[in-house]
C-alpha cells in the first residue's frame, strides 16, 4: 500500500469517526432539549364533556412538544384522589365541584369568587394549581319539553314553580333529597307541588320527555341534547340558585412551575370554551354519535394559531 493510500484511508477513518461523534453529540443535545418537556399524564372524568376537554388539553400540549400519557375515563369520585396521589398531572375540573364536593365550602354564586376560593384553598391544602377558568359553565339546571314551555309561557324556574301542579316531574331520586337539588330549590323558589313525580335513570331522561312520559327533568347546562331546542328548553335560573361550574385545568403545582409553557397552552384552550360551544361539542358525540377524540381534533384545528 502506498503512502498516499495509507494517508487517504486514515483521513477517511477520521472523517467517519468525526461524523459519528457529531451525530452522537447532536442526539444527546436533542435528548437534552426534549428532556425539558416531560411526559404529562392527563386524566379525565368518565363522561363525554370531560373526555373532549381533556383531549383538547392533550392536543395543545403535544403541539408544544410535550409527550402526553392519556389516563382518561377515571370515575368522578376518584379523579381528585388520583391527582393528589400524583397518578396524573392534571385534568379538567369544575369550580363548583371544587367548592362544594372537595372543599365542602358554603355555596357561592359569583363565578370569580368561587374561582378564587378554590384556587387559594387548593394551593394551600393540596399543592395544586387552578389555571384560567373557561367562560363555559356546566351547571345544574331544569329542562322542560318545549311544547309545554310554550303552552304555559314558562321561561324561568320561577315560571315553572307557579305551574308545578300542572306538570309531571322526572326525578333522578337523589335530586329530591339534595341541598343543591330540590330541597335547595324550594328554599329559593318556593314549593314545587308536582302533578306527579317519578324516578327515572339519568340516561333515560330525554327519551322520557320526548315520549311524553314527563314534562320536566333535572339536567346539566351543557348536555348535547339541549341543541334540540324544538324538543327541549333549558329554564333560566332567575334567582341564581345554582353555583357556577366553570371548567378549568387543575394541575400539580410543581409541574406548572417547572414548565410555564404548559399553562400558556392550556389557558388558550380555556379561552375558547363557552357554554354554547361545549353544548355543541357534546352534541356531536351524544346526539350525532361521533368519537370524542375526532370531535376534539376538529375543534382544536379550528382554534389553533
């Protein structure tokens, strides 16, 4: 082998070694950068709306470079404990639920006051952070058949109370005994002396109304069936009896502090969620039969910048 060939071979070897080292350094640097964005474990409760919103959170964080572990469909009674135990990093919660069910605090009706109450208490008691709450509120309500509402001129719960003796109530059992149910309603509005009252499973309430087996039922204010205004009318809570249930991300405070971009991404999602929009998204799943992940993706694509 000539001297020139030996030198050429040595140069080629050095070049290959250099390329290898460069690639390795680049990989390490890339891993270091990726390491700044951890895997975020997002939970959700086990109903349509919470699944949609949790998926919106996941899509937003993935766009920010986070890897997301979806831990959806957790029972509502367990999801807060899952967050406390650090089995998840965040999930969509409702301010009214935090106030009444978790903190056991007195009922309040001002949305900002409720939010500040739960935000301060969660930080102090659980080391959890409430991010911005959405305009959307999934509160308790009463729904009446639209034909009946028109017949009696009923638009509000006060109107309903005056005509209760002419109407059939489709209860869900425990609603009649709860302070935030019929017991509290009667304190605020007066007695509801229904023409009749029967207990039905919550999943059947809209079919019960549609089949003319009852006239009025408890509901939540963002249920998808409420887009069918020809059939169902949501009554105005004109005495503001029920507290607000604005939806917001609740997260581990340590995760929020370490990764500020997480808050920014999730707060953008909250800013786009109105009560009307949540009702519409729920309807696409519960009325039209679409998959919640597909519904979330279409909406997310429409709002992302």
